[in-house]
């Protein structure tokens, strides 16, 4: 693994659309603007696999065990690619409409895929066989399994978050979190907090109260879609990204701690790595690793360009091409 503060992957040939990591962060799936998915071994010298121009899969997501990538093969068919061979090993052809979201269970034993028609299908990654369906109704936009794998959070075009039993598909709870479509969902590592962001930049923060998820705070400040949100490992901070920059929130009080603006309004996506507070972010062609950063000590009182550069220089390493 690379030393703290250094890039894992430096610069891609094309803009990076999305990133995901295995549970131990030893493997990454990086999707570029040409829909080529490259799997990178962070402990080794180079890429493990490339799912290239023959398939051009979208919505690519690496499994927690790091053995396969689930992706949308075409508009209606989610599929599984084996990383060691780069071969297509399973496909699920049951969707009757455009596939909008994919999620993989924490034990890598199930895949959830959602269609534009409101149907969510739970299926086996080894065979592609359907296990059961969930008739959600409204178009799902985001899916996320609880860290214990027992429930599935579904965000939709009406701004709702619905929790389903991941073993049976039974609805457990519905949360009216937003007035606009959901664009991101994140669970804290301990599963006690849930956050969702919408297309207008608002964030809803929820907390487990004796097995019932209850709303705690509405976080506002972003002016464009909150397309990426991630908790720190202790769940005491939430980082949210939009084209306008980064905001850091205290999850116990709902207080905005830091607001750093990117004047160029470049999209950035971030994910957590392993059990620590290392994060990985992508912006343009750059993929960078962040070591645990003193989020609370970064001043937001400077002019926005200066504040953003201060954040970059203190929390990120300079990006170097391989």
C-alpha cells in the first residue's frame, strides 16, 4: 500500500466518472469517461484488469471481497465480471426498463439492481439467478446496503428513502427526507447513522433510535447536487461534495464546520477506504488518496480560492502520473 499522503493512482487518460473500493481497500474499480473500468491493486505495481471497449459497462462497482465487478452491461442488463480473468461470468436479464442503480451486499453474496420502472431485483452474483423482487413504485435513484447486510436503503425520484428487509424484500420504513430526487446515500460504518443528499444540494441526516431510523438534521449549504457523501470512521463527521466544493458537518449537532469552495465548480466523488479515515477522491483525471486530515482546523474564513487551495495542500498529496 502506498505511504500515507501519497496518490494510489495518479492520472488517468480520461476523466474519472466513478470509483469504488473493496472492503480492505486493496482493490479499486475506476470508471473513466469512455466507460472503461480499470481494476487497480493498491498493493502492487499496476492494474489487475480492464473491462474495456468490448463492453463499456456503466455503474461499475467492485465487490467488498474484491473478486468481481458488478456493472450495467447495457441499458437493461446488469452483469458480473470476474477480476482475475476479466471475463463476463453472470448476467441478470430480468429488468424491463433502464437500470438506474446497483448495490452489492457487504458479504458479496447478493446484488441489488433498480430499474426506471420502480422494480428492484435482488439476484445472485455467481449465477445471475433472481432471488426476489421489490415493487418500489417510484423510480429508484440510489441503493445502499446497511453494513450488516440486513436492510437495503432505496432513494428515489420523489426524494424519499425507503428501508427494505434485504432478505425478504419487505418494507420496513419510509423517510420523506427531500423535496427533490435523491442523488447519494451513505451509512456510517457502525450502521447507526444514515445520510442522503439530493439534486439541489440539501442533505438529510438520520440516526438509529432503538431500531427505528429517525431524522436528526437537515443540512443546507451546497447550491448544486450533493453527489457524494461519506462519514468518517467514527461517524462524528460527514463530508459532502458537490460541484461547488466540500463541506464538513458535525453529525452530533448538525453544525457546518468547514465550507470550502472550488471556483472552477469541478465535480468530485469520494469514498472511504478500509476502517480508517483515509479517503479516496476523483476530480477530472486525478485520483487521490487523503490521509486522515484535521478537518476542524482548516479555516473557511479565507477567500474561497485560497481556502480551497489550503484544503488541497493540507489534505491531499500532489498528484503524480504513473
